[in-house]
C-alpha cells in the first residue's frame, strides 16, 4: 500500500508538470505570437528546468514576468518529481509495484484455488504439500518477517500482503472463486474472524482452520469451518501412536500426502466416473483389474466411513471411494477416470 501511495504521488507530480508545460506553451504563444509551437515548448522546458540556455527572442517585460512566475510555480514540483522518481527506482519500489501488479493479475485469473492465511509453521507446511501436488494456491500474510522469508526463500509464491481478517483482503485473494481456505493464524480469535468472513462471502468453500485452545474447536465449527485441526494435540497423539504401533503409523505416513513419495492414495467420487461406470458395484467397475489399485474404503452420503467395503457395494451419487496403489497404478486410475 505504501508503494502504491508513493506511485500515485509521482503520477500526480508528473500530471502537474504536464499541466505547467501546457500553461507555459499557451503563455509564450499568447505573449509572443512570433513563437512557433516548437519554440514555445522549448522555452517552457528550459524555464521550468532552470537550465539557462539562451532565449530565442529578447523577452518583453510581460514575457519576463511570465517567465518569473513560471519558474516559481514549477521549480518545486519539478525537483520533487525528479527526486521521487529517482528514489522510487533506486529503492526498488518501482520493481515491487509492478511485481504486486503482476500478482494481482495472476490472482484474478485463479479458479478453484486454495487460500492459505498465515505463513507460519503450519502454513509453510501446507504450502509444501500443495506445491508437491501441483494444486493452485496463494498465501495471505501481513507479518513483515514472514513476508521477507517468502521473498527470500519462495519468491515464486503468489503472495497477497494484508490482514486476512479483513474482507477486502480475502476478496483480493479471490475468495469468491476459491475451492478451499486454510487459516493457520496464531490467534484463535483471528482464525474465527477469517472463517466467518470467508463463509459469508463463499457458502460452498471448504474451510480448514487451526486452533490452539480446546474450547475453540466448537466455536470455529459453528462459525463455518469444515475441519478444525489442533497441531499440538495431533502431534502428541502421533508420537504416542509411534510408541504403541510404530510400523502401522510409519506405513500410514508413507502413503499419506506428508511423505516424500508420489501420492499413493486417491479419492474417487461418483461425479468423475464415466457414464458406463455409474451406479455399478465395485466388482463391476473393476478398478483392481483395470489399474491394479485397490479400493480400501468409502464415504457414504451421510458422512459414514466404511473400511474394506463389500465388493457388491453400489457406487451411487454422493459416495466417495478411497483407492490405494503405486504411483504407476494411480496414474492409470487418473487417466482412466480423469480424476
């Protein structure tokens, strides 16, 4: 915003100089009819810049007064404009302004993207996973330290600088066309504001919020969050599970999006199935035979999960199927069903 304000000041100064140039040309042409248009422009330029080249004609008393007034009126504005433009370019603000303009242009073209509010530990981890899966996303951040870190280590990230609790900032981030929003701000109250604002603008967006306090979970869900994640609680439970069932947990980490391998777990919904597969049973669809991947679970339209579903289960509207396979098998799945 500061860069934009300074840029507007430069534009104003430039327009004022153009106005002075027009007034100067008109004045010289009126006081000295023998001046051509080019000569009037020349006289105006050497006057407002105080360069001091010779006059084309010996000035009359009236022209002398006009020249004096023109110098007094324009000198300060000219000096300010030159210094402002020089500082703008030297400080790199010119480059930053056009970078912001480029980001706004790219953001305006985004559809079904993910908005990440906050680039702390959780936000940066979300960035890593989304980048790995080539999911379009952008980051909203107003902390100068975090912004500097992004510019230094991830300069290619789409960054919207501003307070995510403000509606206009979320609108700038394309909240109306976003697929999901992840808010990882350190304050639960700020996350609550973000959830409320996002849900009021986009009723269908999927919202995932971070929470620190136990009593914040319910409030965030009432405000409109689809999922509330408590990193400290999840981290502790994960560590305890590694003690109790280390191999199972390591295996789950291996096939999850947090691992460093290609994704091995895919979600398949009724809507993406070709017409010939809709309404058929798991056996009739034949995912195992066609791709080598296995259906390990499903989510019914009432939200209930079913592990290792019966092969005769019909895949009907609003049912989602979870498929496990190697990277090659998942690739075949994606090609077959265009996931």
